[in-house]
C-alpha cells in the first residue's frame, strides 16, 4: 500500500502544489514568529546588560539587605576587588551628563560621561579611534559628537556640568584634551548618542561634587567585575575570594542571572506575550490553510474514486485506504513544513545581514528547538486533520457507489446539525453584543451607576466573545447562504454574455467547495475591515474629543521665541493664523498652600483668531478663567477678587510656559477680578490657568516672561504633517515643543496607524493563503471540467470567452466574500468603537472608504491573477485531447 500511496501522490503532485504553498506560508509565519521572539529576547538582554561590557559578574546589594548607609565606591570595596588576583577589571556603575563645546563650529552638545575603569574590557563602550584617557585632563568622546562638533583627536574642549545637575548647585567647567573616540554598539547610552570617557578623578568632579571631589565618595549601586581568562576552577576560586572581600549586605551574581532578573523587572515575559500575540495570527493563517488543504483533498479523492473502487475490489481494506490518504497528507505536511521553516531561517538571516533595526531589536539568528518542532508539528497535524474528511469519504462508499459522479453522492449530506448550531451561535452572540451595548448606554445616560474600569473591560470581553460567536456562526452557515448569494449575483451577471452565463452555472456545480473557499477569504477580509473601521472611528472620535477639550490648535514653546520665529511659523502651509503669547507662572494661596497658575496675555482679537472663541475683552485687572475652573470650590468664583503672586518660580519651568526656568528675582502680588470665559482647555503644566489683558506683566514691572506661539490651523493639512512642518521650520530653535489639540491628535493618529499597519500586515498572511485557495478552487474546477471545457470549445466557444468565464468565476467568489466581509467587519468595528470610545465623547461611525476600496481592489486583482494559470490550462488543451483525458 505504501508503493501505491507514493504513486498516487506523485500523480496528483500538480494538484497538491497550492495546498503545499499554503502550508509553507503558514509554517513560515509560525517559525518566523519564534525566531523574531528569540531575536527580541536576545536584543533586550543585550540592552538591559549593556553596562556590563565584557564583565561576567556584578556586585550589588543582596535582596534581603536593609537600606543602611548609602553605598559608595569606598564602602563597596572597589579598591579591594580590583586588587584580587584573577580580577581583570572592575567598574562602578555610575554615569553623569555633561555639555561639551569646542571645535571649528563653536557649538555645544550634551552626552553621558563615565569614568575610565582599570580595564578596557569592562567598559560599556568600545574605543573606535585614538586612546583611552590615561590621566586627568583627557577625554574620549562619542563618534557622533565628534562628527557633530567637527572635533578631532588632539583638540581641546570645554566639558561643563550645568548647575541644575550639579550636586552643589554650581556650574563647573573643565578644559580637556580629546585623546580618542568611542562607539556605543551595545546601546547602553543610546539616549545620549553614546558616552564620553574621562579619568575617574575628573568624573568625580563632573558629577558636580566640586573641585575637592573624591571618587571614593561617589554613590553607586553596582560594580561590574571582569575575570581574567583562566580555567573554570580558577575563576570559581576568584569569585569566592570576591565574596570573602564583600562587606555585609552585598552579593555577587553572574551576568545570566542578573539578566533574568532585569528581564522579569521589565514586565515578566513581555517577549512571551509578544510571541503569543503574533502566534495567534499564525494559528489563524494555518486555519485558513486547512480550508485550502481540505478542498484540495476533496477533489483529489473525488478524482480517484474509480482507482479507490478498484483497490477495494482487489482486496484493499477501508483502513488501508483511510491510512493512505492520511499518510499522503502527513508527507505533504512534513515536506512543506520543513521548507517553510527553512524559508523563515533564510528570511531572518537576510534581515540580520541587512542590519535592519526594529525599535532597538536586531534580527539575530537565534535557533531554539521550538523554531523547528512547533511549526513542523503544527503543519503536519493541521494537514492531517484537514484531510480526514476526505479520507472518510474515500472509505464511506461501496466500490459500486464510488464509480458514480461526485455530485451524485455530495447531495446526500444536508448538514442539519451545523445549520442548527450556526443559528444558535448567531442568536447567542447577538444577545451578548446587544446586552453589552445596552449596559454601556445605561451607564452613560445615568440610568445606572458609572462603570468601573474592571466592569468596562468585562463588558468589552463579553462583546468580543459575542462577536466571535456570531462570526463563527456565519462561517458555519456559509455553505447555506453563500451559494444562494452567489446564485443571485450570478443570475444578474449572466445577462452580460455567454462567458458570464457559463461562470454562473459552474459556481453552482459544487457549492460546498465554493462556500469553503469564500469562507477562507471572508475571514481575512472581515478582520482587516474590522480593524480599518475601528481605526477610522478611533481617530475621528478622539479628534472630536480633543477639539472639544482644547481651545488652541497648536501651542509652541521654546527658548526665547520671538517675532522672527513667529514669521517662520506663519509661512508654514496649513497655518491660518499665528501669534506670540507672553506667559508667566503665578501662585494663588488656597488655605495653607500655594497653587501654581499659568497666565497668558491674550487680546480679544487673538482669542477669535487663535482660540476660535468669542468672549468679552479682557481689561486690565481681569482674570479670565475657563468655566470649568470658575467655581468657588477652586477659589475662582466669577466676580470674586483673587490675589496672585506673579513671578513666583517655585517649580522648575512649565512646558506650556517656556522650556527654561524663569529666573525672576522680583515678585509682585496683585489683585485680579475673576471672570468666566467660554473657552476650553489650554495645554499647561499647571492645573490652573487663565487669560489676562495684554501688558499685564509689563505694568507689574516684570519683563522676563516667556513667549509661546499659538497657531490656528486652516484644516487643509493632516495633523502629523502640520506638526512636522512646524518642527522643521523651527529646527534651529533650542528646546522647541509642540502641543495643543492637533499635536496630541498627531501622536494619537500615529499610534493608531502603526498598530493598524502591524495588524494588517499580520492578517495579510491569512488573506494571501485565502487567495491561493481561490486559485486552487479554479484549478480543481478546470481539472474536473476538462470534458465540459472541451465540449464548449467544440461547439464554438473561443479561448478568450473561456478565459473570461474563469475570470468572472474568480471575481464572483472573491467579490461575494469581500462584500460580506466588509459589511461584517464594518459592523464589528462600530460595535468595538462604541464600547471602547463612548466614555470619551460622541462616537463617530465612519466608513473607511480608503481601506474598503483598497480591499476591493486587491481582491479584484488577485482574483484575475488567480484565474490566469487555470485558464491557461483550460485553453491550452485541445478539445479532442481533453475529451480523451476526461
């Protein structure tokens, strides 16, 4: 029987190719997921332990030690550790920030700085050129800084510690000679673009401890230890010596154990969560592939009915025929799964060689057993399960019955159980969705108490389960409603010509196979449409909510913004109006506490142009606060008098009031009359904010207020584009920050777009497999209808008409699935949007036309391409040859 199985498989190899491609794509996806997870884990481990350098161990406080006295270089016994025989180097884990200036450009740049250890191997950065600092007054700077400031080895630079970072509160500066450049290949100081290296004594001074600073007094938490090359026994002896030297409360651990602890502290298995999330899409892809495989084996077994009948006649048992089909599926699964894993390995290897970096994750080829075992096992099991229905069909008929046409026996199976089950699932799923929506609506309208976060999540979970149950019910009943729908559409299309008439008739010949093929495409289209609709609803809903919250489209803060900067902003495309708005911090006494308040000088004309509100003019002495703050509870009742202290600088700046700290020495107290304005929110670092009349600060004798630039958009530019253009226009201004409703909207839309892109890319695998299924169905139909095609050719049907009939057949299958998928996806997306975003405001229910048209376009093109090869076979076979083969 083995020999017969191999021969039958070899004979049907052409039919198995589409199913094999589906398996390859599915297993490649699963294997790539594990490889990506391994690469992500490897990259994260490198990042969390980047400070080790080549160190194998680290000394730190033990888990059960009490706080005690602060750990310093001295009381952590760094000097004693370095003196132990077998220790190649030791470095305390401490870093500072300095500003380096010099070079031909006379510019400055900030960077991290660390002290030079007694061994270069324990340094977290590598020397790319020159020498390591060997004495005081020498510095090695990052490559990026050398390029930015046009510095070279031998140049002299000024290294400055700013007063706000200094432990003494005093600014300190050192003149140093550049002796080398460094590169931060491990990304230990990626935020600063690398790290500068100085002598340990200079580093102590650069931490802001002053000229008399001692390196031994620096506070530290960890010492990285590099052991000299030696045998395992000798290194263990060195570790024991270090343990003996450590004071109470300290311990030494190897790098691997520390990496595990640090990975756990980052979230306890985020890599596993990410891998599991992506694997869910891999399972979906394999489920769609199973539909393609099942269709292939159904037609293949139908074509072999005569052969199988003869085998039964000469003594083959049912179990042998059943085993033959399953073994054939297992062989197909093994071969294609191995190819899929090989393709995944090649893909990750090529990505690694290309140097692509995905959010810090490098595509290193890290091979573990799940990379091979899980995809291959999964592929084989799915293939075998998909073939079992066909295997039962091969053994469930008598030899005489097997000689009958496939259509004759296919009509005997009604599937009443699946129909009842699908109707039950549709009803139960719909009830779960409706109940969740009604519960949320009652909460929003005040009919019931407000929902807690846990209750909201529970209702969302119930609704998601309801959607899944409804969708599964739709899939189970697809063999009922899809042929009926295709028949109706086909009846309309058939009036366009003979090719359409033939295509419509052909679809009705095997409705079950067509329905399963359409269901495979329906899965992918529904999910993609649901995501696209949800994303569009999220962006529009949040956009409306932000517009209702903020009165200013864009607020720009920066160091010393002036009229020249304002003119640059006005020239940006998409800006309708812009103006300079002086701002200053103030404080208001509430009980025994002082409450900070941001003040903005805005005229009535600027209110209408920049804030799009019409309110009474602010006169000298008026304090115009938003209605949300104008309450007696806040001490800001309309008509009341409130005393504000202007020029109060108890906080270190206000991101809405300038990026630099106001160094006001004059403090002025003044009484204001509170009035309520009809404007909405202003982005401010303080909870309280208000508008005052122009010139208020100058009349109070305060001249050091900062300026903001407020911008009103004309609505002709997308949020992200407008924000980006403004940032480009002010690229030469230090500390520019862009806020306001459009800036927040830009960030929100960027997050939504990235998530949508990732999810659609993952779902694309299932869609591709489903489209392969469409091509497979057409190919199998062509094989089954060789005699019919030959007859049509013999009575005068042209090759072009035959090609057109297959193309129309593909379009009907794809079009029906796409239309139903878009409708279901849109409804599901609206349901999810209401449940998630209703608490933020009025939910928008948009139609994602761009996404829908893209899906339709892809389906049409793919359907036409899917018909090319089957049509080629149908028209390339001569009528006489086809009649003889059939």
